[in-house]
C-alpha cells in the first residue's frame, strides 16, 4: 500500500482512486462524474422488447461507460403518465424518455413520419433513411423547438393487420367498424368510415371480448399472443399496412444531453443504435416462434387482407398523408423528403429485396394452416 | 486549490487526476491505460463502406471510449496480405482484423454460413439469427480453436447477380462459362459446369473487358459503378441469389479482447453492432442512387435471371450446402441451426415482409428502363 498526494484543481468534490490493474496504468484524466438520470417510458412494466428494450438501453449504457451514466427507468404511469413522456423530457422533469413519435402527434405533427407511415418504409428502409438518407437530421429539426433530441431506439418490423371479430371482404366493411388503432392508420380507418377508439393497453382485451370494439391492432404475434386476443376475435389479418416498420424512440432533454462529455454523447448514440437493431432482431425471432404457437396450439385463423381492400386503403392513406402534410410547414418538408427517399429505396429494392423474396417465396409459407 | 491524500491499493501505477469540470466530480476509478491496436483488413484502400467501415469502427471506438482504444487500420496488403488477415489475428501479430468469413473457408469451413449462404437469409434474417437466434454463439464456437472472437461488422444487403457478356437463358448457359465468383456461390457455379476464376480486385475489370472471363459478380451498384463494369459487359443480372445478405466481420485476437476491461469489451461490441447497421444503411441508400445513375447515364441493361434458371441454381445450391456440411462436424451443426432458424423466419416473413413487398410492388419498379 502506498499513499500519494494528488493535485485537484477545482471544487468540493471527493475522488477515490483505486488502481485495480496489475498492468502499468498511464496518465489519464479522471475528471469523471457519474450521471444519474431518470428515464420515463410509455410502456407497461415488463412489456417485452419495448419496456425491456428501454431497460436494456440503460443497462448497456452503464456497462459501456463503466458506470459513468446510471439511468433509472420508470414504466408508463410510474412517474408520469404514458403520454406525458415527451413533455417531461421537454421541460427537464427527467433527462430522457422512451416511446414512439406518433404518441405526440398533437404536439409535433411531423413526428408521425418518424414512427410509422401507412404503406410507408419497412424497418430496413426507414433505418436507411435515418442513418444514411438525412431522416435523423430532419427528426432533430422537428423536435428542436421543444429542446428534445431524438434517436431511433427500436423497430417492430412489419406489424400484423389486427384482430377482427368479423371477416373483412371489402373497404365497405370498415363502415361503422369500431377499431382500436392509433396514429395515421387510425386516420385512414376513420376516412373509410370506421370509428377509431383509443384504449389503454389494459382495457383492450375485455373491450374486444365483449364486443365494445369490433377489432384491434396491437403489435405482432409475440405481443398479441401474450394479450390473449385469439380468445376474443376469430380473424387475425395480415399484413400490417398501417405499421410496416414502426420506429421506437429514445428522447433526451437537450440540456441534459449536451451536458455530457463528448465520449458519453457518443456512447448514448451507439447504445441507442445497438438497441434499435437488437429490438428488431428480437421481434423477428420472437414473432416467428409466437406465430407457430398461435397456429398450432391456438388454431388461429390467419387471413390476408384482399388485394382490392388493400388498394382502397392505400388510396385513402395517400389522401390522409397529403392532408396531414398540409397542416404545417415541417410536416410538408418531412413528407416530401420521406417520399423522395422511398422512391430511391424502391428503385434499388426492385432488383434486390423484392425479387429475392419472390425467388424464395415457397419458403415463406404458413405451415400448419 | 486543495490537496488530499488518496489511497491507492495496488501496483506501480501512476495516475494523474485533473478535475476539469466545474460540476462536483465524484468518486471514480482512474486505472485507465490507452490500448493502441492494429487492425488489418481484406479490403483495398478507401473501398467505400467496406474499408471506410473498418476505419469508421476504429474512429467511433476511439470516440466512445474517450481515446482509451486507438486502432490504426491497415488496408489489404499494407501490413499483411488480404487473405492473411485471419492468421495475423489468430497468432496475435495484430489485435484485430476486418473481412468476411468465407475468405477463410479453407481453414474454418463452418465460417461460410456466417458470411453468405446461396438462397439463404437476407440481412434482416441473418442479423436476427446472430443477435436473437444463437447464430453469434455458434460463430464464436467455430472460431474458438483459433483464438479468434468474431463480431458482425457490416452487411451488404442483397447483392447483384453479376455482369455477364452474354445472355443467360437456362442453366446450360453456365457450362464452360468463366466467372469470377467466390465462396459457396462459386461452388454452385462450378457444379453447373462453369469455370470459377479467382482474381484480385485490380484485375477483374481488364479480364472482363478482354474476355479472359465471361462474367463477374462484385457487390452492388454502389461498388460496381465505381469498377466501371458497365463498360465491359452488356448484361447486369439480378437478384444476387448467391449473396442475399453478406455479413462482414470484425475479428479479435482472444487474448487482446480479453485483456480489455469489461467496459471496453462492451464498447467494442456496441460499436461493431453500430457499424454493422450503419453499413447496411449506407449500402441501401447508396445502391439506390448508383443504380439510377447506371440506368439513366450509362443505359445499363438490367435483366432478371429467368425463374427456371434460378430454380436450377437453387437445387444445385442445396446439394452444395449438404456436401459442405458433411465435411466436418461443426459445419453440420451450423448448417442445421441455420436451416432451423431460416424456417422460423420464413413462417413469420410469410405474413410480414413478403406480403408487404407484394402489396407495394408497384413502387418497386425500375423507372427509366
């Protein structure tokens, strides 16, 4: 044991130096403080991949920074209401939050394009837009007036079309249909004559079972199985035209983010991106297993939306997007950028992903149906 | 200014404490040393996304660790020959390397499944296998006898089928065809009666232009445009059945990786994953733009391989994979795991990605063709 004097330049801080390595430790700055942050989310406690993804973000960030950032994660309602997350981050009540941009559409209409666009980009497409097509910069611009900095933190992949208590044959069948469906998808359903119902997660199953609503969408097999919807509705429709690759977000109070040293900002960005793709992988792998269980154990009736019905929804979606884009300048700017990038991806996808799926189409079939 | 005594528990280490923040600096370890590593790659200098991706990995790792790891990156041949990368990492000549697992198929046959499988998983599928389906653990097992630790570090997405000097109508057209094509894809072409030629990157264009070879595959529009292949061959075929989502790797000498403190190991893993998806995004965005240029400026003739030809190649690919899997126990184990996961992804993809691409098929079309 030896004692040394250390020169400390500032403040009332106490620092403990414990050189734990047998290898020679060189001169290094030790100006480190521990950042203890709070994160609030929109998700119920323990919700797989979504809430557990937010918790994973905190855990990995602590690991990668050697404990320099410790984030305590609160599920929806534990500290602030689920839909109060954006405000809590914006006003600095907490340093960060996790949710999806369409939850704050009332406050930031342009945000809708960064979560999910009906008949829009899938996971691979929207992530390419964020990281290599200018999408993330636009998102930062949209949130800047609120002192909020966004990062993609997850992606559900293509969702399912939803659970219906009756068969859907034509667009007419949406007339008078009471459906739980949020975001732009809900606006499309309303345009088709449906009644859009918003319900807290805990009330959806009972409402569907009792016929208070006729249909609901949720996420995909992994989450839908857990909710037990197969006991309350006969028809499980695909594909999820309304959410083809929904992006989940982690958001930071600008002042808090900027208070971090550069290397910790870099760590936050890296772990957000890591969690983004970890979550997509979890969804892909988990949905496959859950779907098999729904088919073989619960004999679920999987039905593809008819082509004509999808085409009609698509026309309504296009109208809806143009109307939404007309509401403010930022929405228009984002919508035009989104469309432009979608075209670029479409050209490339026409000789890559799309024809490749066609070639191996027979491996993409529902066994047991 | 104040002086304090600090208790130092071990070793001959010297530590300098400079509290640079005006904010209270709390207790923190200062046992840090700077790791100065070398990375060797299989890529030519400045090769977009591939070599620049390896350089990005080094840069981001330095950023995220506040300079605690500094990696000097050497392109193929600068320090060791391109195909000497695995050995150099294995024997500790350097701490890490970047390439693709099929380059060391002679040494680790099972490695082929971790780079690219003809008619195998696309980028989203193989990444789900790595991170959420046990794929990465198998990969670690395959490399363990060589004291090498692998991490996915990039993905090309679906590649192009290649440049051909003649039209390919049936499988018979491969008989006697001289084609530059590596890996398992090359074995399939050989089985179809073709002559597989391996050439350094710098010799491919001239060989194709002079008719020394009849065909070559490379990567996708972004890289193929740069190589000028459109000047040497008339037909640009798709889709790239032989490489539907090629994974690029970063590999570490086991002793070097394990010498890192836990938080730096976590940083290495996070930045490898970040770079993996950054690269896929760059490929997706970049290929779209380059393809447009090939079509509109260079009037390239894009041709889809005929269905019957693809089906014949697929049968040969299946035979090839079984033969390769029979060569050693690890290959068989990996092949069976790969097939099983592919089936799981196929079931889920049959109601998600595949039908979604079908719904928006008209947006996936080649304009200007």
